[in-house]
C-alpha cells in the first residue's frame, strides 16, 4: 500500500469512520473518471481543490461537487482575500498527495476546508483516497464532521 493511501486509511480510522478505500480498475484523476468508475452521478464526486491566498500565501481546500467549478471571485470572498490555484509542487508538499488524488483528509499539514453545499444533496459522496485509482464512499455529513469543513457558497455549475 502506498504511503499516500495509508495516510488516508489511517485518517479514516482515527476519525472513527468504518470506510475503506476501493481501488478502481480505471483512473479516477478527474471527477468524470471517478463518477464513471464509482457508478454515481458527477456531483457525488467530492473534488479537493487547493487554493492559495494571494496576500498571505495561506492554503485552503475547497471541497467541490464534481459538476461544479470553484468560482475564484466567490472563493476569494470566502477566504477573505484574493485566491489563486496552488501550484502542483505546493499541493504535494502540503497535502502529501499529487493533483488527481488529493484526499480531503490525511494531509501532511492540516488545511482549513470549505465545502460546497451541493455535496449535502446526496446520501453518499465519493472522494479521492490519495492515489489516482483509489476512492472512498462516505456520507457527506460524516466527511464534513471529521474534516471540520464549513459550508459556503463558492462554486458554480460547469458549463
């Protein structure tokens, strides 16, 4: 088992969740790939998007429904400063995960997490488990509770 996947398994266990990541036959780097592999609707995929404050350099994780995209103007309001995408090296250094497999928990350094309210519309959502082929299913309320995510409007449907 990779170290990335092990961190996610350990974090799920430490949080008291009886959830096990599943290795998919196909890659799950994108929300579309993950939804196909999991057999769910696109918005049941919880994408982990890392943004960086332009003034402070502070990183935040925006947990977004698969069919939505982070609106940088709305995300900037939520963050209290203008934000931009974090570069892949920063994402890996802080979370321990490569883009395409960033889990919402098990990070090397804890991050504040903001969640898209659309995720609450489903009894089960799917999130990356630290690799481009592993995902896990969880109730949105459990995931938001264990990650201490706050709900905010920062996303818009993809067009």
